């Protein structure tokens, strides 16, 4: 009888144009310079969709591991490749709705130039490039995991490694603060940033909730108020230290 009543209520809600969500969604947010902003965004999405979320902030690699093991429903933010074959082999799914597009910058030593075209062709020259553990499978070549953003930038500055790739919006503030002068910046590529979902969850309830919330945020202008300035900083800015 309880199951029958629940089904009737769900059907009624859907007929009225409403949405019926899980009791609460578990969300892992990567520990990044903009973590607080992503927390605000996820809370706003849930509020617009009429859903409840339980947020935990963890290091990037841990966040990805949690969604891959389906210990959380959603992980954010997550880069996805342009390569369809690479997308098919991901150990997780990703949201239908893109949050925004971000410039990923290649940071290299001014005295040791790196050809972006060579990297995109599989890195036949064997450049040693670091990136965050959560992005190791996102590029066209094999990267080395970073121990910390600051450590990678120092290694680039001193010439210990050939380069470091990550989002402009996360790394540029750190680079400016560190005041390193031997580093050259250049655009590697623009990638869509999305929410990662457990494998097999694309198009499911969590994905639909995210789509509903994001579309409402954009329609009522709250997305621009909350994320507009940050999204603007994600567009490639051709400056040098």
C-alpha cells in the first residue's frame, strides 16, 4: 500500500510539472582555490531544483575516486575531453548540462619551449608535463600527477620538469602570488567543465536535477550574478609573468 501511494504521489507531482528527487544527493567538491564558489553554485542549483544535497570538500583525486566508486552521486568540477573515444572509456559519467568552458593553460619554462602541437599528437618528444591526478586521462598524452600546484610551478620555474597544465582561473592567482618570472603561459585548449556522475548515471535522476537547477539559474540571472565574474576569468587571457 505504501509503495502504491508513493507511486500515485510521484505521478501526481510529474503531472503537475513538478519534480520528484531522491531524499538527498551526496556531492563531492574538489578542494581548489574556487571551492567556496562551487559550494555556493551547487547549493543554488539544488535550491532551484527543489532538491537537497549533502556536500563534502575533499582533494581532487579523492573527489574523483568517490564518484567512480559511487560513494557520492555528484562530483564537481570535472574536465571532459573533446575526444569521443576517450569519453566512452571514462570510469565515470558526466552531466548533460555544461557548467561553463574553461581555458587550460600550459605553463612552461621560458628557456625550455614546449610545442603544444607535439603534446596533442601524443607527446613523441617525451616532455615531462604535470597535472592534477583527476585530469590524468583528460589529455592526448600521458601526464605525471602533481603533488601540489605550487610545487609544480616551482619545478617548471627551475626547469626540473617541462610543463604544467591546469585551469587558468585556478593557477593564475597562485602564479601571481608566487611571483615566479621564468614561466611562460600559453593556451593548451578550452575544455567544458561539468559535474561528474557515477558510471551509468547520465540521464538519471541526479543528472536531471542538475539540468533543471542550472537552466533555472541561467534563466533568472542568478548564474551570472554568482558565476559571471569567475567564468570571465576562465576565458584565456594572454599575459605573461
